[in-house]
C-alpha cells in the first residue's frame, strides 16, 4: 500500500489532500495541532500525528513515527499568510517571525526528519509554496512578508533537491492556484478539490527530472 504524510492536514488544502489520498486507498498520516483535528483526521480514515511546525521540539513525535520506515510521498503544506500589507513595509517582528517560522523554518526542520524515509522508497517531497514567491513572475508588492517567505521556501526546496535528489528523493515546489480556503478566501478562483487533484496528478507523474523544479497545479512549470 502506498503511503503519504501530509504536514498541516487539519483544514483547507491539507485536509483535501487527506480526503483524496484516502479515497484512493493510500495509507495516510496527517499532522494537526488539536484533539478536535485529531478526531477529524481519524474520521476520514487517516492516522493523526500532533505537530506544530513552529515548535522547536515539535518534530520529535514525527521522527519517532518515521524511524526506520519508508513513505512514498510527503507534502509540506503548513503555511500562514500573516498580516497582509499593500506595500513594501516592515511588518511587526512578531508577525514576521510567525510567517517565517511556519513557512520556512518548519520546512527546514521537516527535511532531515522526513527525507530519509522518502529516500527508502525513492519518494517525492512536495512543498506547497505560491506563485507569490516567484521572483521571476512577481507583478505586485503586496503581502511582502508572505512573498519573501515563499521565495525563501523555494530556495530551501532547491537546496534540498541538490542534496536529496541523488539519494532518490524528488523534491518539488507547487503553486496550488488561488483556492477557496480560509487563506484564499471565498472570492478565489478554484475549489480545493480541483487544485489538489491537479497537484496529485503532477506528483504521480513525477520523474527524477522533476527534482528541483517549481510547478503549478496544472503541471505548468513556473519561473523561480
Ligand atoms: N489558498 C490559496 O489560494 C493558496 C495559494 C497559494 C499557496 N497556498 C499555500 O497552500 C498551503 C495551504 O493553504 P490553505 O489555503 O489550505 O490555508 P489554510 O486553510 O489557512 O490552512 C493552513 C494549514 O496550515 C496549518 N498550519 C499553519 N501553521 C502551522 C503550524 N505552525 N504548524 C502546523 N500546521 C500549521 C494549519 O493548521 P491549523 O488548523 O492548526 O491552523 C492548516 O492546516 C499554505 O502553505 C499556503 O501558503 C494557498
């Protein structure tokens, strides 16, 4: 049975990944931060693991669960948008830290814990970034902290691809589209089911040549 780990699985895109992988019969581990979310994940057939990616010691449980095991796919989905700004302005330090810790530091913590389990299965490590993190495609200056955090995440994924690609792990980063979730809002372009079906298809068709590249949910490659 194929296995998937979704980091940040409690709602929105993460929960949609859980639903779709379960529907296809995958062994599904999802991380969340509360007992209510444990129960939700269990009710859709996943195994719940408690993890706050911003907590320095948060990955100990996951490290124990993965020790010596292999997994086929991991999706680093956890992310926050922080306070939205119209211009290039300095955020409150607390706001900056919250965004960078969830979007970047959490990914850096996840990589050494998860990548060895993926390497045992020649698996795929997918990171949910955003087109807003693309420097090449940037066409606005709003939400600068979020943009900077996703650009930093992209750099982390590229570096991880150089290190883990030769060990059999395909590292990819994704723009999921503008999606109707708590973060995307009701005015967004597409439903989570469409976004996640697309991302899953790109992951399913990944080859070693996909390592270190940035795609959207339709499979179109994006500029860094
Ligand atoms: N929606 C869009 O249009 C859009 C566009 C581009 C990129 N993205 C990216 O897609 C990903 C998912 O976004 P979404 O739209 O589904 O947002 P969402 O509905 O706000 O969900 C965010 C998810 O991240 C988790 N999370 C946040 N901070 C965490 C932490 N410190 N530790 C563990 N989990 C944490 C949340 O868990 P809790 O429930 O515990 O808070 C929740 O499961 C994010 O990385 C986001 O940047 C979204």
